[in-house]
C-alpha cells in the first residue's frame, strides 16, 4: 500500500501549469491532503489501521502485564525474547517497509547498542543508567556514519555497501580480544539489582517495548513519516517538488538505528551477556524475514513475524533441527498467496474498505 495522497499531489496537483516555489508547493500539497481528510476520504490510515484498533492494542498490553504470575517462568522468558526481537524488527521495518531502503545489515546496530552498554557496565565505574542511555545513542551515531556513506547509493548498491561496512564493525568486535572479548563475548554483565528476577526483567522490557512502539507509531503518522513513505513510492517525484530525499532517508536510518540500539540494551538486560553473533549478517537476514512474514507495509506486522519466528525456533526446534525448513515453506506460500504478509492479510479482512480506497486513488 502506498502513501496515495502524497503521490497524487506529486503527480496531479499542478498539471501543466508552471510550478510555484518549493515552500508554496509543499503548502499546497499539505492543503490537498488535509482537505481530503476533512472530506472523509482518508478515514483509514495508510496501513489500514483504524483508530478503533487502539482498544484491542490496549487490551493486549493489559493482558501482557498480568501474564507473569499465571504462566510458567519459561513462557515469561520466551515472551520477553519476542518483545526484544519485535522491537528490532520494528526498527528495521521503519526504513525497509516504510522507507524503501535496502537495509540488509541492520543487526550491526543492535549489536553496537548491546556492546556499548556491556562495555560501560564492565569497564567503567559510571552509573549503570549512563550505559543504558549510551547504548541507543552510540548505535544512532554508527547509523549516522554508515548511513552518510550509504545514502549516496541506491537499492542493491546501498545494501552491498552497508553489508561491507557492517561486516567491518563485526570483524573488529570479533578480533579485539582485549576490549570486546573477541569471539568469547562479554559475560557476567552486572545488571541493576532490581532486575535480578525473570518477572522484573519482563516488566522492564515490556514497558520500554511499549514506549518504543508508541514512539515509532507517532513517527510514522507524523508529516515526516508520511514524507518518508512518499519517498519510498516515488523518490524522483518527491525530489521534483523540493523534498530533500537523502536527508529524510538519513534521518530515518538514524531513528531506526536508535531503536535497534534500544533493543540491544534490552537484550543485555535479558541475557546479561553479549557476543559477536549479535552483529553478524545472519541475524540481519532473520530479522528481515520477520518483517516479510508479518507484512512490510503494516505497523504491527514485524511484531507478528517475530512472534511466529521465535515460536517456531523454540517449540518446533525441540522436535527437529530443521525448523528453518518449515519457515522456508511458510515463506514460499506467503510470497505466492499472501504477498502482503500475515498482518496485511488480517487487516484486509478486518478493513475491506481499505482496498477500495487504495484502488480509487490509483485510478
């Protein structure tokens, strides 16, 4: 699904008339969007989520808060793993599904966030909260540096350069034994005392997971998020009306890597250790598959994709080591029969008017 009202503005707003200055063009574009919203034409959001679906989300959040006392500790741990992995997948989907960038080595920023807090807690005497804050910030700085080089390329060339730079970071972590522990990683990381139980870590991670999801939701529904989706659909048209495409893409990368760093910090809280595999490209591919499985162009799709993947690995992996084969079969079936992903299919069924509005805009 595409950001149709921005696309319509890019294609049809001016016709053959001389184009006004950039500021006026953008003002007219926003006026067109808001006028269509006032007419009821945009009662559905871009990914088919209505306002009323917030209530089920709130209900799910409440249920999650009451689960630890009534379920075994093992399932509490699995849910916590799903929260951390879902946040990583959500951060990736910001730039892949909503931004259209080929971010193929996103896990490196996840690992940078995790290693940052681990190094702060094991090699400095600073308050532990400083390390928790530094993790996402350092990850965002790495995102800024790597993104600054990558956005000068497009599509597969963007992906190849990012994989190369990300692999370089992984190699440094893997080989620097005196600082990062090399391939042994860092174990026995001192976690704050109030996080010494499975349930306390569950609640801590759940709170930050919900806060991060709310922040990502408002980012995607902001003018910046709308512009980012328009760039995904047609970067040439967006650049023609005065939008700085590279700047928006770079900002999106920084935001996505920040939340990947948050997920890395939460991983340290959960596991109390870090290792180089957190930065390896295989994890990036796994998270990429989660987004594809759940639904690229939906907000909550990566959460569902992460839940499905973690569940398959945990429960099916008990009976067979070939659980990835089952996942591969599921992906093949999805590509042929549900290309919009599981969540996209669900939203289409819950909101049949969405497809009619998209088709009307495309006509």
